């Protein structure tokens, strides 16, 4: 989204016929990680934003639990179809329960 890859948009897609995805993009600032796994009617998202970067993490709407970090994330936006978290560098883990598309 910006010059130098320091502002990212991470929007994982969760097709029903896949159980998991593990992906890493080696940016100039370090690895950008977007992994997810379907487990017992929920989807666990594991996201890593490299140093000196910020990101908008866009997840499908549903009951969302923030596993890591263990604090509220400021800058959260909600819509009918998705939840958007504005975050800085670091590791983030979310657990989203239905309704997923």
C-alpha cells in the first residue's frame, strides 16, 4: 500500500474446501506472515508484521477473540462483512467463529 512496503494490507481468504494456509512474503523490512487453520468451527489466524511497518488486518466477520497480544487493539473497525484491525509491527493471533462466508 506504500512505498517501501511499510504499510501493509493483509486480507486472508478462507475457502471452505481448504483446511489451512501457511504463507510468508519476504519484504525488504522482513517477513510478512499470514497463516490460518480451520479448527472445530473456528478459524485461527496467525499474522506477523515486520519491524518498522504497520498493517490493516482484514478478517471475515464473526465472533473474534484476540489471542495475541493479550490486550485490546485500538483502531478496530467493524462492518457487516469484515473486521479491520490497524496494528503495528508484531505477532497477532485471532480466533474467529462463524459466520464465515
